[in-house]
């Protein structure tokens, strides 16, 4: 999943050092999680005083030495006495810049968390949206929600402060990032398979794609994601133990730089992105081919009125399935646009450390993370989801209704509730009069039974 993140000195850094040898210029590629972040600052050094547990702390100063044959950095570790451990960046952002970056990331995190919570609640609290396809979408939303909770806050803190303040949580953080990214694309593969069956085998779809089948597929997705993330990372299998620079990074709790071996980078990228992407493209290619063929067959039908009615019904059903495939195709397309550039760089980077500019790494990594807040926005353009979103927000903000078992369908009508308290029939009978109609009483319909998410 992650590229080989070592320490390098870029051409720009070398040029600056040559002109200003007293600066001790460092270009440290600090890669928290999936981020490839280069810190190229004049006079920059990353120092850390870390309590080692026996009143001995190491003052770790990363200072590069210019070499013309290889673009590497030499590490020097000096031990000093210090009873209290601390991490700090020698050249951090100004307070104003930190405040602006903090505000932007807080907004992004809130959009990601709130949007995906709405998706999860919409399906779980609304009976008509409880379809097999939407259960798969809930699994995808859980992965996106986890990004907003377990990844983005720590990534933003690390990038804004200029150092890693969370100590030994680094490997866990990296594991969550790889877990969520892998789960996202595998969920999209399962969703593509679900739509493939719905369109190519509509008469057997409901017997083949049951809730039990969906549960097994979801469990498989998260199982594979765990194997590709927590297992190799927590066991240390991803590490590049042949690099002295990498070993120094692993030993410094004030740095969270995911320095992976080339083998892990390639294998994880293939399993977590490229192979699933190829499978998805095959599924959606067959989906649109089958939809086109079915449309041609339906248009060719001629005959009696019964056949005409049957043709109309088939057209409506096919239109719904095509609409669902279109929405999910947009979700897949956005995911590819967000993550493909990063994974291209991810494969290239181990073989060419200087091929990608620092700003590009930063932009591509955050572009991938931002994908987690895009899916709820895409769902908002869907009629059924949009209705439920509006009602859920209104219930929480305007009516004070708690969404739970007693309001599973969100069919809340304040007029009907008032009539019920007065002993009147909210369906139209007032004080036992079958002809009396309760003014203003209307059920809030939740949308069509088939979700086209």
C-alpha cells in the first residue's frame, strides 16, 4: 500500500546546501501513513528528546550530508540526560498558518464523519433502504468513516506540528490507513459484483445475492483488509531492515515515516488496488454491455397488449438497475480519480526516489483521503437517499425526534402526533366520525423501495 519512504536529499536541497553550507539543509521525506511529505526548509533539523525509561533520553538530530554519488542522508544520534521526554520541530509553521490549516482539516474531518454517519443511519433506520446493495454501501461508508476518525485527525496533527506527538501509536495509525484504503476498494469490487448479477441475471439475483451472501462478502472484504494491514505492519514484515536510515527512523518515536520495503510496496499495491481495480473494470464493462443488449431486446418486442405491458414493466425495472449502476459507477470513477495517481507514484517511487516533486506527494495523498467525504455527497444526488437525509437532519434539528427503534422508518408527522394525543384518528377519523378528515395529516413517504444508490 505504501511506498518505500526513506530519507533523501533532493536536487533542490543539494543546491541550497551548496550555496549555504552553514544551514545544514535537510530534505526529509516524512511519510505519515500514505502521505509522502517532504520537509525542505532552510536550516531545518528535526530534533527529539525522548524519555527512554531510565532517565536517559536520546537527542536525535537528523542532519544530512551532501554526497554527489548517492542522494542519502546520514543520521547522528546523541544521548543527553533528560527526565522528561518531548518532541519538537526546529522550524515549525507560524501560529497563523497552523490555525488556517487546522480549520481546513477540521472542516474536512467533520464533512467526512457527518456525511458517512448519515449514510449509515439512512440505511439502518429506514426500512425501504435496507437492500442488499445498500448493506454493501454501509460497509463502504464504515471504511470512509474510519478514515475520518482514525486517520485524518492524526495526519493533520503530524503535518501541522511538523513532528509525531503520539509516540508508539504510529504503527497502529499506519495500519488503520492501509486497512481503510484496502477495505474501500474491496467494497467497491463487491458492489460492482452485486450490480453485475442484478443486471445480467435479474431473475435469479434475489436468490443468489441474499443478506447472508452479502454478510459473507463483507466479512471477507474486512478479513482481507486486516491481513494486508495490521498483520504485516504490527509484525514488522513491511520494514526495510537493510537501510540504516530506515532503522534510525523506526527507532525514533518522534518520527512517523512509513518506510516500507520494495517487496511490501509492490505486493500490497497489487492486492489492495491494481487487481481489484482490474476486476471492477471488467464487471462494469459487462454491466453496461448487458444493459445495452437488454435494452435492444426489449425494444424489439412486439405483440399483444400483455406483451406491451410486460415490455413496459421490463423497461422500468431495467431503468432502475441502470440508474443504480450509473450512481455506483460514478462512485467508482471518483475513487479511481482520487487514488490512482497516488498508487502510480507508489509503484514508481521505490525505483526512482527523485521522480516526483514533494508538493505532488502531498497533493496526491490528501486527494486520496478526501475521497472519503465524496461518497455521501454523491449519494445526496440520489432521490431516495436525499429524501432520507433531509428528513433525518430535520428530525434532529427541527423536531427533536430521536432516530431509533421507535422511528425506524422516520415517518414522523407532527400533526398526526398531536391528533393522536387528542384522541383523534390520524388517518382521517375525528372523534369516531368516519367522514371527518384531520386537516394537514399526511404521511411522509420515505421514497421508493428500490434504492438506486
